[in-house]
C-alpha cells in the first residue's frame, strides 16, 4: 500500500465533570488527510487549507506523531502527509488531536496495521504534547477509538471505551482565542478533597448513566465544581448560552476541552436543533463571530476511506 | 401491621478509589431487628447482643434514624426496636449503617411503605451522623438498595444503583480499634488536581468495568492515590495482606470503609476461599485476633422477613 486517505473527526474532551479523562467523537467536522509512502526517509507536510499550520514536520502535530510511530516501527521509508483541515485550530474541539490521530491511523495502515488502537493513542499524544505542552489523551483517545472514551491512566496508557445511548451534540465556536496552555495555567493546583469527592461522584454517575442509557442521570451528572467555574470566565456569555440551551431541552453541557467552544448534549436531533437556535440567539446579540455544528456522537473514530 | 422483622447486611464503603461515594452490600453478616408499633409515642431500644450499644434512643443510631422518619411522617405512634447485632461495631463493614438502615426499612413497612428508598437513605444518614459526625451515605445506600451503589450527591441526595457481574468479597476484620472520626481527621484537606484526576479516572473506569462485567478493568481500576496511602498506616500488615490476596487471585481490594477491615474482591467463590487462606495466613503470624467473612455481593439490601 502506497497511499491512505483518512478522515479524523472533531472531539469533545472533559465532558464537564471528567477533566483530562472523558471525551467523545463527533461525526463532523473532520480533517482529511492523505498519507503517502516515500522511498526517501523523512516526513514532508503539505497543507491544503488556509489555517497556516507549520509545515516543518517537527513543528507540525501530524509530523511529530507520525515520526514517533515510524521511529518505533523501525520503518525504512518516509511519508508525505497532505492535510486539509476543516477543524479550525484553537477551537477547542480537538483540532490538533484530529491531525495527530489521522496521521497515526493512516501511517499504521501503511505499516500493515501493526499497532493497537491504544498504541496509536500513545503516538498521537506526541502531537498533543507539541500543541499544548501536555501529553494528554482525552481528545486523541475518542478520535481514534470513536464514541465515548475514558482515559483511566496515561502512564501506563489505559483507554476504556464506554457504552452510550443515542446522543446529539450541538456546538458553538465563538471566534475568540484561548490557548490551551493558558487555560491550563489558570486551573487550581490543589482542590479540596470534599470538592474532588463530589467531582468523582459525577464522573462515576455519568459513566453509569451512559451505560444504562439513563438520560436524566446523564443530565444530573454533567456538573463541574473545579474547572468550569474558572475557565468559563474566559468565554463571553457562557452562563447565558448554558441557561438558554437547558431551556431549549438540552441534557447539559459545558466547555469543550479548554474552550472557547461550548457543547450541549441532547437526546434527539430535533432538540439539538432547538439548542442550536438558542445558542446562536445568544451570540447573535454580541459582535463575536461564531460557527455552529450539530453532530451525532458516533462510534467510529478516525477512519481510512 | 404491628411488627416487622428485618435483616440488614454488612456493607463495604469506598471500594478503594470511590471515597465517600461507592459501596456494596454483602449477603452476610447481617443485623437482625424486630420493630414493633407501640401505642405510646417515643422509641424504646432493646439490645439482644453483647456489644453494649447505647439504649437511649437519642444515642442509638437505629433510634435516631427511626425517630427522624416518625417525625417526618407525623406518625402518632411509638416504636420498640429490638436489635440483635451480628456486625461488630467499629469493624469498618457498616455496623452503624446496618442498624440505621434496618430501623428505617422496618419502620417504613409499619408506615405502609410511604417513603422511597432514597428517602430511607436520607433518614438512615441521621444514624451515620450520630455514629461518625458526618452525614455520609456510602454504607447506608448499599445497605438499603443492595448491590453496588454510587452516591452521586448527598445534597440533594442522589443514589445511583450500578450494574455488576458476579463478585465475591473476602473480608478480614482485625480486632483493633479505628474510630471513623479519627480516620477522617488524618485525611488531607486538599489534594493535587493531578491526583484527583487520576482518582476520578479510576472511579469512572471501575463503574464501566462493573457495567461491562470486565474483571480485568475492575482489577486495574481499584487504585487509590489519596485515602489508602494515609489510612493503611493504621492497619497492621495491610500491604502484606493485599499482596498475598493478589497472589491468591483476588482482583483487588483495600480498606473497607475507614477500616480496620480489609476486603478483597474475587471472580468466583473458589478464589475468594483461596484469598481467605492467604489473608488469614498473614494475620496468623501476628498476635492480633481477627474474624473473616466470605460473601457474594447480592442485589438485595435490608429486607423484611
């Protein structure tokens, strides 16, 4: 095989209560990539979009992730990685994760599917490290496994796929910049044990609600006492968007990853559409540009086509 | 109805990673109670065991819990509560919870099952408050609901029943005293966010492992970075008991509630029996007296008979 085409979807990390742990994959938007085997070693990046992502392979998340995999496999060939990003960098819906994950899924195909999905997550984390300074897996795990995932541990890496009922996500992406590294810097270093206990009660019950398909329990469990109270201050109209979405029938939601995107989950596409109107109504009364997405949570992650 | 007999089982709270949140019910040991309606108001406690538990109703956990329920219901009658405890107070397997839960389950029967199970847990928490100074529900919830439970929140009270595969618990109760209030006092007030994140990763994956019946995942998830490292210092030979149990085939385990009992979970009764031998071998080489229990985790909690 000389060439592999992949689609790597956007993802939502944290899922309110599950900071650095929970995440899910959307069906769209997704990045498109073509990865070609080259006889000459080394990696060449070709950008087919207008986002101006670096093309030096050691400064490109796809380049870094693919290089880690090539090195680990001892491959004697090189790669040309042609990237058409549709997920805007800095949106908070896993743009860097999609590039990293897409690169390793495609490269693994060229290597005859040598590596497990968990190993792919490990290589893709190199891209996340470049993007944010932190080897986190809460976007690359759902991007590679699809569906809802829980990163039990990053060292050793342990990704748990979760069962979940039909769910639709509505996402608003305000066109403001929040750097992941900054969004991490404002978090408390320590938290009261009492607060942490409430938080893991919610993580456990969200997982239980997903497994049971208990929408009311899913709704009650999407509560965050630690991260949202701090990070929401970086996102204009956060509380208004959330209140309007709940009024429109959303189960719940919050900041997607480190923001600025806000996601809301609904039981069905009709409600997700009502939530879209409610969210956009709030932002239409500001002078901030925004994009919106509606997507079912799908069990397929990055896939070759 | 004039008289109700109940059995209220022992319970294991925390379940390693789920401090103040997770718990499960054993089928034995259990406390036996007879609760009789009396025309005269007020509560009278009769002890039928040798544990010397206070008989003044306002100093007895069953008395306090039943009184809270009678008051809430506006009942014009009184109660005689005859208690035969088989769960030794201070053992760490929910002795006070069994008395509190048994009293409210029986009294609810006398009241025509007026209250929901969650409301029963709320009344039984009054007994826990008397026993430990803390209104926690992680023992009374499994004692009343049976099976594995997760207390998502105590205010408002929200108890989640969890699905779980066949599991057997082996428990060793060393005859040393650890006061719940003291075991709480030595806990850190604050924890690093990084540590808390690892902990809720494990809580989420333990719930997922139970729902999937994935024994390997259950085993990997029973990790505690916060409570066990501090509390195990109060329990002689804790590390040895744990290591010997894992060698004997246990999935994992740790301190039951605030100790001193240690529990280990196994996939089947044969392994649970091997674990019993391994645990008792360690303690037989000390001069500490101990009791042992083996029980399947059952889905029935406190029940009238």
